[in-house]
């Protein structure tokens, strides 16, 4: 079952990077501008850890799809 916008936005704060990456990927597919603020905040947290580059990539791509 696919995550809703609210569920995916909430999952951006999950402790595991694969869960956050999955949420960002879902938000990318949804391409809803309402996800922009949550994605931007998630990116601010994510850039502190270079090991999560794949998650950062998905967040950046989702921001682009959301028109941010």
C-alpha cells in the first residue's frame, strides 16, 4: 500500500535512512507542492551526514518535482 502525502512527510523523520529515502521517493512521485516545506526541512537535517547521499538525492529530486 502506497503512503499518503501526510504519511510520507511524517516518515521523512524516521531514524532509518532507507525509510526516509522511500518517503522522499513517494513524495517525488506525488509531485504535490504541499510537501515542499517538509522536504526542505528534511534536507536541512540530511546534509549533515554524507553517508546518506542517496536519501539527499531523492529529497532534492522530490523538491524539484514539487516546484520548490
